C-alpha cells in the first residue's frame, strides 16, 4: 500500500478535551504517537457540549440516525495535526456531571441510546451514506461505549478490519433486552453468540464477538481476563477468542509527565538533580497542611475512589500506617462512602493524613513529584498510569502485582536490588496486612539512602513512552490490513 495507513479511532473520551480516567489519556496520546509513525489517524468522539466549547469544528456531513439526524463536525485534536471528528446530536448537549453519570453518580438513563446512536451513525458514515468519501483501513474501537460499532458494521456488510480494545472489563454497558430493538440492531445478533448476555443487551460483547482482533492494555491483564476471577462472566468468550486477543501495554505522555520540565511542580529535577525533589515534598506538605519535614517518608495516592483501586484497603490500613514515621497524601473522587472516610481521616490525623476530595491535575502532579512512594493496592488493574508517572518522578510504587502493575513495576528483592533492576514494591497479599508489610519494607529501604537513590534512578530511566505501544498497534494494523487486501 503506497498511501499511509488510515485508522478511524473511536472513543468516548480523549484528553485534553474530556476525561474521566485513563481511557482519555490513551485516546488523547496514542493517536499522536501513531501519527508520528506515519499512520493517518482520525479520532472520533461524541460532540459533548463541553468539547464543543473548546474547539472550532466545522460541519462536514449529515448522517441519519435512529433518532433523527446527527452532524459530523471536523477539527484537530488540540495542539496536534490529528484529525478529530465529532458526532453532534442533541443527546450529547449540555448536562451537568460527566459523559456517563449525573451529578449524583448515577448513569444517565439514556446512555444506551446515546452511545448506540454514536455507533450506528459511524457505521452509516463508513458505509458511504454521507458526504464523506474517505475510506479507512482499520476501525479501532475502545471500551463498551463503542462495542456496537462492529455489530452495525456487520449489518452494513462492511469488511474493514476492526480492533476492539478493552480498557476495563468491569464496565460492560448492560441494558434491557428491549434496547436491542430500539437500537435497530440486526436480529441475527440477538443470541448468546452475539450481544445477548443473560437476557440483557451487552455493548461490550459487540466488540468481543464481532471485532476481528481484541486487545487489552497489558499482557498480564490479557491472561487474567481469561480466568473466571477477572472475566466478569466473559472469560469463556475471551478464552474462545484467545488467538485473537493480545495485551499491549499503555505508554505515558513523557512531555506532560516529566519532572525536568513539568510546570505544575514546585521545583523541576532529573536524575542528576535528584536532591531538588525534596522541594516538592515541602511544597506538597504546605499545600496539604501537613507538618514541614523534609526527612519523613511521604506516601502518595491519586485515583478514582472505587473498590478496583483498593482505596478501601488504604483507608482500612490508615490506623496502623499513621503509627509509622510516614505522612500520607491522598487525592481522589468516586464513591461517596470513600470520599467521606478520607475527609474524616484528614480531620482525625491532621499531622499525618492530607489530601483532597476532588479532581485536580496540578495537585496530582505535585503528589507525584513530592511523595517518596506511591500506593496502588488495586484489586485489578488493566494497565494503570500512575505507577508509570510515579517511576518517571522517582516516586517508588507500592503495588499489588496484578495486570499492568505486574508488567511495569519490578519488585525489590535481593536479586533485583543487586542487579539494579528494582523499581518498586509488591504487596505479598491483597488487603490491609499486605499493604502494611509492603510499606514497612519500603520504609526500611528508605533508611538506606544509597539503595533508595539507586532504585529511584532505575525507575526514572524506564522508557514508558507511547512510541513502544504505538509500534505494537501499527504491527497489528498492518497485519490486519494486509490480510484484508
Ligand atoms: P483509571 O482509568 O482506571 O481511572 P488510570 O491509572 O489508567 O486509571 O488513569 C487514571 C488517570 O486519571 C490518571 O491520569 C490519573 O492521574 C488521573 N486521575 C484520577 N483521579 C484523579 C484526581 N482526583 N485528580 C487528578 N487526576 C486524577
Ligand atoms: C482503564 C483501566 C486502567 C487503564 C486505563 C487506560 O480505565 O482501569 O487500568 O490504565 O483504562 O487503558
């Protein structure tokens, strides 16, 4: 093929326009890395009001949908050459809350229609039923919100190869069976071998059954989801499709997350000026009202406050952790029961526990720079980004070795320490005692300044750039487009 490979990259959020989690980071940065490798990427998002406020996007086509017409608008991803299309329909107009949930944290009641329509409109576009004539070599879908696109493409008899990426199998987009008819899905798809899941409509099954290839965001998670324990009822299907399933680890944006140039931290540093890192600790202590103490070990955590992330394990361990010579800084939003417990802990141990119930990017950067170690006791973690940000900032991650955490953190053992390969600490079990023991182990090593510094340098020198992942996706795209020729 002479012209560049063309990919339609379909997602429900992309940094910096709209973000609720790591999916946005992937959809915001992977296309840039693919573009640098010569792929012509077109990203597509729903035209949420919040997105339209930030960009100027001209209308390039109309498309007929299951609920009247939608407009296709075109612009670029901010500060990039990557084309962005927006599917503009009144159902994506202004609402408080985020793309999926209202301000009370409940799902929007019309989510099935909203995302179903998004998928169906794109299938119409790909089938040439709009003014857009561009042809694509690959359609790359992400998470349940895009799971029905391969089904609608099948209905349109489109043969463009499709890739479906699982970012989190715990979110599946399950709706009442009546939605199948309302969304005008093909009758043939209503079966156990299609989108039916225990008599309900499953969006994610559309991707898992109809896409040509399935990827997920780390090799370990790709193995885990084939087991009942991690499969959320879909492990049998994933096992059946295991020849078509691979794990490709995510990258991080090394420009945004670089302590040598990060404008959001108090003092920039790198491996040669690692002594300056402590200025960030002092700034973090100031920002969170903790006592100024350059020597004390600071444990950080940033993330969605949900069980997946083990935030309950951290909160449960606090009464023991505060007895150690450490300070703990936590930033997060999520389930109100966890938010309330964090607020309570901050007032109960004001000299030991600080942080924020909220979403604040500058503080997230300061925590990465100012903490000594980063807590990530996730029950499952498809990839996880914070453990990679932490390493780039010389802040050693303490993790439960699951999914991407296992693939990106090297546990400190006698051997890895001698070899200079260690970059973090594995909990020996999931739960409060496992977390406590790992913190004590880190604390002991922290006392050995030379050993700690060596680990920090190894961590900071890891290459987590998007280029690696993008090359893997490119290989997959090339293989699929060749076999479709
Ligand atoms: P997930 O997508 O499961 O939430 P990831 O680790 O892949 O987990 O990505 C989470 C992203 O969201 C990271 O970029 C993290 O820094 C960011 N993040 C999560 N919660 C907050 C918060 N309260 N404030 C700032 N950033 C946050
Ligand atoms: C999901 C996962 C997280 C992953 C992110 C981006 O939200 O929970 O582990 O890093 O997607 O792929």
